[in-house]
């Protein structure tokens, strides 16, 4: 379906290949719930980390879409994205609120970006999380590995309460891939959900590599979803192959699975991320849900 996925990044041929894929499905475009836009100096630091193949990555990680912010936004628009996100996340205290201010401005300047906010276990977190909801945040990002905090930290109790009440989904990187963190893995998320059974979590990367355990949680809890970010790609399959025996559950949970890419910080082209979903061969209805319709419903994108 997407036979041109080796087209050069930022090329017209690449954009044509991406557009052909969703047009063939009869979709009005794509929605990508997991893209990274962040303040320049934070993005520069992230890229330097990826360039160093640091221990949180575990391997070489060339960034395909390194470019100025405007060019990155324009690239997504040429792909036909109807909505994307600006996944921001703090790795230390007293950073989240500043990131949230940036996220508010970025969303105001880019109406196709889902207004994204974040949080960290610290005094005042519940208050600034409530303020972010009030300011119109439509999605939150929590990075358990990079943030190196427990989702059960008592300083987050109020945060989860605010988010649960507001029903604003949280894209949460809580699986132990690409390298485990002190607090990653399904156990703490299971405990969190036992306390907040309606919490809207979007488990990033299909929960890589704890796919089975996170699928269990998506089956058990009504508002637990998964994003496909980097999953099923050649890159992920090498180190953390998705168990073929679980594909039936991926099909059955189709309305809880959302396409995500990790753009721009991916070591392959965007079309490959899409093709990785297509080649699962779970049917065009499944694909339409994952690539667009599920997120359109969740985020009320007409
Ligand atoms: Zn990401």
C-alpha cells in the first residue's frame, strides 16, 4: 500500500506517499497523537542526547526530521495531518509550568496542534494542572522514564484527580522500553488505575516491551488506550518484537488504539511508521480507526 516509503525525508515524493496511504482508505487525513514540539533549547538538548546514544535509548538513534520548527510543522501539514500534539515533558522540578506556558503559546499559533501540557511531582502540581485544563489543554504528556518519577508519588495525587475529573487524556510513557527506568513497567500503572479506574491514559509505544500487560489494562479499564508510536516498525521489532499471538487483541481493541509517530525524533521515515501499521493486516476498518477516526472521536475533531 505504501510502496514508496524509502522516499527522502522532506521530499515531495515522501509527502505524496503518505497522502496516498490515507487517501486510499477514504480518510480526510491523519491524526498523530504523539509528536514532539518543545522550546528550542529543550529540543536541542534532546537531540544532543539522541546523538550521544545515551543510556535511556540503548542504541544508535539518528533523527530523521531534524529541521527548524516551521519546517517540521510544514512537513506534517504536507503529510495531511489534521491534528498532532506537542509532547513536552520535564526531567526535573520547576520546569513543567514553564513548558505549559510554551505549550499554550504553541497551540495558539498552530490551531492544528492539540494543546499539550505536562506535570511533575512537586508542590503546586495539582494547581498548575488545573490551570492548564482551564487554559484549554486537550492532552497531557507524562514521561515516567525520563522524568524518573513514580506515577504513585503522593505529590501527583491531586494531579490525577484533576485529570480524571476533566477527562483530558494523558499520553504516558510508562513501559520499560527502549530502556527501563526506576519506575517504568505496568505494576504501578495497575495500582494507579485501581485508585482511578476512569483515568484516561494513552499508553505510549503500545507499552513496549510489556505489550501483554498493558493490553490487559486496556481491556480492563474503560479509558485506557494505547498509541502505536514506534511500535511494529523494523527498528522496534529488532529489540522488542511485538508478540504475534497478541495481534488478535490489538484487532479487537481497535477503537482504543491511536496512531502516534514520535516525529521528529525517529530513526526512519514517517511512511514507515504508517506502513508498520498497514502491514499488520488487521483490515481497512481497523486502520481507519487507528489512523484517524479514534482520535477524531476522542478529541472531538469534526
Ligand atoms: Zn515520544
